[in-house]
C-alpha cells in the first residue's frame, strides 16, 4: 500500500472512531474539505478511492491540434517527406493553419514518425552570408519539366528572391530575367554570382550587367557549393511549390509569382531566426547603401568580358598581367 494511501486511511479511520471532524483536522493538520473528500471516496470505493487520480481534463477545448490537423500533418510528412518547419510553412500557405514547430513535432513524436536525417555537427560546415543586402546575388537555372526552366536570383544576405519560368535557357531569356531582378529587388545590386552556364556568358548579358553597374562574378568549375543558397532554394521550390501545382496549368506563372511573394514576405527562414527575408531587409535598411553609393564603387575599366572556358580565362589574365 502506498504511503499516501496509508496516511489517508488513518485520517478516515480516526474520523470514524471519534466522529469529530474538527479534532481530526487539528490532529492531522488537514482542512475539513480535504477530510470530507477522502471520507466520501472511501465510503464509495473503499481503499481504491484513496488513490490519487489523474487531473488531466476529459476534454481540451483550448487544444490547437484536432484529429483533422493531425491527419494533415501526417499526410504532409508521409507524402512529401517534409520536416516540422516546412510542415508549419505548408499548413499556413495551403490550409491557413498556424501552429508552432513544437506542436507539430509533438504530433510526429506521438505517432513515432522516424526522423528525416541525422543532423551534422557544427564543425562539419561553416555558414556565411554577405553583410548587407545586394552585396551578392546568386543566380542559377534549374529544369522543372520538359520545356520548363526556372531562373532564380537570391540575395546572399536577406534570402530575398526573384523567380521566372522560361521555355529555354538562352541569353535572351537571361537578359529578360536580369531586367526583372533589377526591377524587383528592393535594394541596389552590386554583384551577381553564377555558375559557368553558357546562358550567363553571352556578350550581351555581360554588357547589360556593365550598363547596370553590376559586377559579374562567376564561380570556378565544379563548385556548386559556392552557389549553395540558390541551390537549396531551388530544392525548396520543388518540394514546397511544384509538388502542389499542375505543371501543365496555364496559370503557372501567376502561381509562381504568388509563391515568390509568399517566400519573401510570409515564409519564415531558419537562418534569420524565424524572420522572413523582407523582415531581415528592414533590419539592415540603415546599412544598405543607396544606388548612388553603389555606382561610385563600380569601376567599369576594371571589368572585362569573361570567357566561359575557365582555363582560357586564366590564361588571358596571365597575359594581361605580363603586359
């Protein structure tokens, strides 16, 4: 018999013998309501009535997670293999449901869902970002479906993005995308970083960048990790956007524009401690230079038309140094 049960049994037996509730309360150091509660339970259930019962309510009307919400969370995890933070974003975007990451994680643990990946140690990687908005824009293209290629531009500092869909990866489409990027980025662009794709090395493309006063900084070959932010953001597009829409839809461009707005203005980013890209930009607004200041730091005589062939580019640089 538990210690608490034995103690309560002594209270009840003493009360039955003496018949004086005040005496029992003074003797045992308890209140009359306490004695009355345990005596009534003992009369109704015997020894079992003296055991402590759970105080958990039978109904929780204030609980945020209903069985319907749990079903949606589990479907997102099973069908699309999303983690808790991405499930939170999709619940808000697709179902207008606002839940914390902790609440979603509790649902996954309750149903014993296996973790997606094993987290790496912090020593395995070094996270970096440029200090001010517009300092470096990572630009890349990816194939979504036959005849559908997405151009992506993402700011290294704020993660603010511009997206467009084209039928081909050509210099003409690159020119159009650069115009859209310059127009839609809320801050002046100082540098654009790309891989060594042919569409970025056309003379017209590099001349346009010079006309805008933007420095062209392509990566060396076989180094996709240098464009890590744009690569990861394109993976996010495939998982969170393209998996939820019909790729043959005539409204795909409109849906992509809505997704771009949601990503920039509403979707929280773990690298910014839960803030959106536009909120991060507002934090650094005072440090962001104006277009006039960026133009002063641009020296066109120091920029030249670069070759797509990296070895040839290095050879030309050596020749210029010798001259």
